[in-house]
């Protein structure tokens, strides 16, 4: 099969030919239609190269953690799925690199992060959902937001941020989207009530003037500890401040009556199924920036690594 992988720890991703994997007991072989590109893809390769992963890594190390496709074969004992089912999710993760999704075939565990794809969503769009969508849905639950409350969302224009914006707006939460150069029209179409540009740094003074009583929650997808603390100062007593990059200081925030959360995603089939239901109900749509063929995936990874990609990219296999 064709796959995009690194041949050795210091290598660059390249298109190569690798054997088609075979499903074992409780496993499903999926013919991949598309793979979602996430910064996590190259970060996992970097961590494996530097020895920072707790799990072993194998080479060639295939990139990718998100996919959508059709079930091609079943391992012994599989009952949840049938051949030909359209599915999306994330593959087996251990050892790192053995089950990457930038490939024509991938193995997933029947009881792993795997679900039937939303019927009203083409598979290339479904491939963009697992990491960003599950993260967004879990973040909203961590923030505990409900109708009429106010969310300050930092990093709102990216893959996760666009899903958070849509899902929050669908719950009648007022979203204040903080972006870098992405305008009010774009974010407004996703459901943001207000868009604030942070190109010149955190616009904290302007936000404090507009919201003197504070906001109910902060979800920050990008800031370092110093900038996160500036944004978190805008959260009202009893509110929640969530960081996805571990910039929160929960003890310091607790002293002023704010719950601080350093968020860690816990992917699951149940969470994936709930995400599919949100999409099927029209509460979120996939915002694609680009669709590229498998042969161009190394270039797409390079753009992601350089911070030059906006929105979501999927790789057509």
C-alpha cells in the first residue's frame, strides 16, 4: 500500500510502499478514503524521535491519527461493524507509527475510537472531525457553559476553535472570538457574537471595558502562561478558565474563585458518536481549508509545521 511515513527517526515524511496490515482478533481493517491533518501528526513523530513518548515507536513511522473510510475486513470476533460500513475515527496508537492514517489501509480496534460516519457527511469531511471535533465537544463540557452565558475563546479560527464556536453558538452561548487576522465576517458565519483581533497582543483592556463584569468562561487554545493569565483575569468569580496547552495555574486561579483547567482529551467511541450526532443535527459543519492528494501530504505537513496552514486540511487517499 502507499503511505506517507518517515523511514528513520531523523527523516522527513515521504511517500513509500508498505505492506497492507492484517486485522487481528477484535480489529477492523479500513480502506482509508481520507485522513485529517493535525499538528499532532508531526508532533508525535518529533516526540518519538526525541524519546519523549511513553510508548515504543516503530519505523517506518506512518503519519496521521484521524481517518474516514470503509471497512475492508474484520478480525476474529468483531460484531460492531460489517464489511462496507462507512466509519471514521482514530486507529490503534501503540506502537507509535505502526497504524498511521496517511495510508491506503489502517487498523482500528473494534472497541476503540471508531464509529459509523454521519450519513449526511461525505467521508473526506468526516476525516476532519475526530481530533478537532472531539476536543471541541469535550472543551465545552469542561467549561460547563449553558444558554445565555459568555465564552471568551482564544485561538478561535483554527480547526478546534471553529468547532467550539459552532457548538457553543448552537447552545445559545455568546462567543467572543479572539483571532489573529481572521475577521468578523468569517467568525460571524460560524456563530461568533464578536470577533477581536489579537495581532498586536492580548486585547485585554478593550475586553475589560466591553465586559466590565467579566465573562463566564475562557477557553484558550494557544496562549503561554503569561498571556493566559491576562485573559483569565477577565473571568468572573465562579467561572472557568481552560487551557489546552497547560498554561493554567489552578491554585492561583482558585484563590480568586475561578476554576483553572489544564485540559487533556480522552477520545472514545462514545464521544465520537456524540460528535457525529451534533454534525448530523446541523449544529456543526466542517470548515475545510484544503484537500490534497496523498502524494502532496509531505508538503502539507511542512506548511502545518511552519504555521502557514489555516483551517482544516484533509488528505485524499
